[in-house]
């Protein structure tokens, strides 16, 4: 059995592969955005005249340095985010941040998680995650845009998010979408093409969206009669081409050996060093399923990965490590078994 020291090893941001950039999972997403250049310490403020809904405060940004988080820290931050902005469960947020590769960076990533380590309740939501929660308003439609701010209905509240915060743009009825890079014809609508190793899709507005950079996962973009798709670089294998604007590395894993995860991406084998997922990540196997993580106590996508325990504790699986977060210690009123996050009434904050 692994020692407590091993189970609390730090989870760093994925390393950047040669010729690629690192994408976070995601809201619409989710793998972590890390290792970029240092942002302007005084970013320009949004033009409030263009929207009736104030954009979430982005004047205080999380550190640009490569953060490191232990399993308990990841669990704490995911619990806060999933409780205050329930677009996904805390477990879902964790899985997307660590294992999903997406065209649209996720709002919950390593930088946001580190920023939330010193907050309680929902006080750091706008500052660290870029989301603003408000009581439900039937007049405010879900996925409606006002400028680049999108509104989402989530249970008893409305969540407002500045798509620019994750380098995306707001599209009515769709929410935050990748930024368009050039024009395309109406006949090309819905089609996709490769631009180097990056996928481009022609949207309904007549623009080529900036799509997933396949090289961020070590793959290549390949053109076929069905369009552009990410594919591995090795031998042929039995695996479907990932659909949509991203894919989950947990679902594509077929083996793990010598700290290298073997996956089948688009019908070709792709070997990925576990170190690219996080610091101290190694090959793990749980119930016949392979993944890169810190331990083999649980599988991140197991049906029992997340559960309420002892009334007020939320159990989560962080990179194979079982964690328990006390909802009361975060300023919430216990754990909700039906939604798998802490109990929180928006009006009480």
C-alpha cells in the first residue's frame, strides 16, 4: 500500500510537448491551462457599455507560475467550485481538468484551483474562476449572450461567465465557443479541416472556429472524407475517432507500462508520458482500467468515485487518490448526496 506521503504528492500542470501548447480540460470543459507566458499585471477592463450584464471581475488573476497542488488541495477547490457554480459535480470538474483535452480551455484548471485554496464559501468564485452566481431569474435565458458574457441556468441560480476569460467568444444558444479565425462559405457549414495539427470547424455564422490542437495530446490532425480528426502516431488500433471539440484521455487508454500511457486515438496508437498529466504521475490500474495518476485507490470515473460520507464529508477521487473534504469547514451546511456537492443557499452569502 502506498504511504501517506505518496498519496499527498503534488499535482503539477502538464508539461508542454515539443511543438505544442498545453490546453486545460473543461466548462464546458475541461484539461488545465499551464505554463503560459506571464499575463499583464494590469489587464484592460471590459467595455461595460457593450453589455447590460457586468462582466465578472478579472482584475485579479491567478498566478502565472506553474502551480503545484496536492490531492487534498485539488479536492477542496473542486468542492468549492462545484458547490458554488454547479455546472458539473466536483468529481466531474476534477476529471476534466486533469484528463480532458479540449478546444475551449476550462474555467476550472490548476490556476483557479490554487487561487481557491485560501477561500471559503463562494467568496473567491469571481476572482479565481471567473464566474458570477445570482438567484434564478426566469427572464434571463440560459446560454444567452450579452456581449461575451453568457448566462447558464444551474439549479436554483444563474451563472454568468465572461467567455473571454477562457479565450473564447459567446454564441447565442451555444455558450462559450472557440474564437473564429477566418471566414468560410455557407456550403462549408458543419465541415471541418486540418490547419497543421489544429482542427477547424465552419460554424453557422460563416466562420472557421479555432479548434482542438491535436499536438497538445501528442497526436496529429488528419483529414478524411468525414472531416478533420485527431489521430495517434503509432500502429493501427481498434478505437473510434474522438467526436466534438475534445476528448477524454481516460476513455481512450488501453494499457500503461513504464510510466507511459498507451491510448488509441482515431484508430492509431498514441503513447503519452504520465509526466505530461502532472508532477509525480505514474501508471495506475484500477478494475482493469488504466490511467496516469498518483495512486490506485480509486478510478476517477468509477460510479463510486464521489459520495457523501459521515454526513458532512464529500469523498472524491483525485488522480487515483481518495480524498475527503469537510463541507462545514468550507462554510457550507453539509453534503448533498443527490447532487454530490456541499449544501449551499445562494441567498445566505
